[in-house]
């Protein structure tokens, strides 16, 4: 499992914000080199990010960095600057084609070997935010074993589709659904798009619950106030954990041990898919508790 309930973005050129990253209780801290950094600040951002990889993770979060897409001709410079111990993953902005991912995989391996980092240890996350990227999302997600998660980027998606980004978000429905489906088909985690009205927490929570029903397991966040509700809403509830524990215990004792394909639990039939779902819930809860225990020691 990999829990990514909250993926919090920090502008890589803002030393003050980067220095405070460990104080944010997000599962993933993403030090940004792309859209939140103006062109004149890219070199400065690379230096700041490279210098703070280990620091950003001292609060217990995994540390990622969003890099510029290959078409900008900045990707290689980004990677040369930031691939060092302390980096857990990179998010490729505006992923358009599986070849983009293969090229990134090759470059990461080259840098890992050159710098004494375990080969394959740096994960790839894909930001799906263009029409081309949407059409190729599944192929891109399966282009490298490093790919573990996909993010739906609603703002740039709407820009590319030449439509307005609205509060009703009907223009986002296809992209939002499809990214989640492509992610799950590839065995990856689906991470929902940013919610730009960051002061409206009730609306944010409503959007999160809608996304959960689409298959999303985490959210790209742009403001610290969104972290706690995101962590809470993407965590299995106490009732879900209790149900899952009961299902696993009964199915293993009365189903698997006795060669039965289905058993009854609280008036409902439990078969293998239900059992596997229950195991997933328990694995998520365990990983979250392990992360919390690690944070408490920091």
C-alpha cells in the first residue's frame, strides 16, 4: 500500500514556505519547480529544493518534487539538480505520452546509479492535465514500474480544452472520472484535483466525498487548511475498520480454512472480492497508524 491522502504543494522558490514544510501534517510534501515558480526563479528554486530535500521530510512526510515537462527543455536541469538522497518521488507535469515516462525512468536510473541511490527507489507520479495526456493516461501509467499515482489537474485540463473552470465543475467530469479509472486500471493511486476555493472547507469536504465515490484516494492540496480534512476524509472510518476486521477474521476461519467461496457476515454474503476489499481497508489503516507513530517520534 501507499497512502497519499494529502499531497501538499510548496513553491520551490519560497524559502520561508519550504522551511516550514515539516510543520504541515501531509502524507506527501511536493516541492514545486513548475507552475508556482516564475521562469526567472527556476534556477533559484532548484537550489532551494535540493538543499531542503531531507529537511522537508523531517515531519514524517514523503518528499516529492514537481518537475517541468519535457517540452519546456527544463526537465533535465530539474532532475540534475534535485535527484539526491531525501527525494522520494517526482511528479511529471503535463504528462502527454508513455514515451515521456520512459524517458524519465531512464534519466532517474542514470542519476540513481551515478549518485549511489538505490535503483528504482525514486517514484514517478503523473499529472494528467491535457487532452493528450488524458487520452494516453493508461499507457503512460503502465510505461514504468516506478509509476505509483496519477493526479487529475483540472485547471490546466480546462485551459487545454478551452472551457471555463466553473464551481459546478461539469466540464471536469470526464477528465476526473477517466483519470481515476486509468489509475486503478494500472494499479495506481488516483489523486484528485486541487480545490481552488481553499477558504470554503464545507465545499471542499463535499468535493472530496464526491471524488471518493469516483475512486480517488487522496487530494492535491494548495493550502494548509485543507490538510486535516483531507487526511480525515480519506481515512477509513472506525466503522469501516471494525467491519473489515470482522470480515477478514470470519472469511479466513470459515471460508478459506474450510474451502468455502462465500460466508455470511451480519446478514450479508462475503466472497473473495469483499474479503480483498476488507484487507485493503485494514492495510490502509495500518499504514496510517505507522505514519502517525513515526510522526510522534519526530
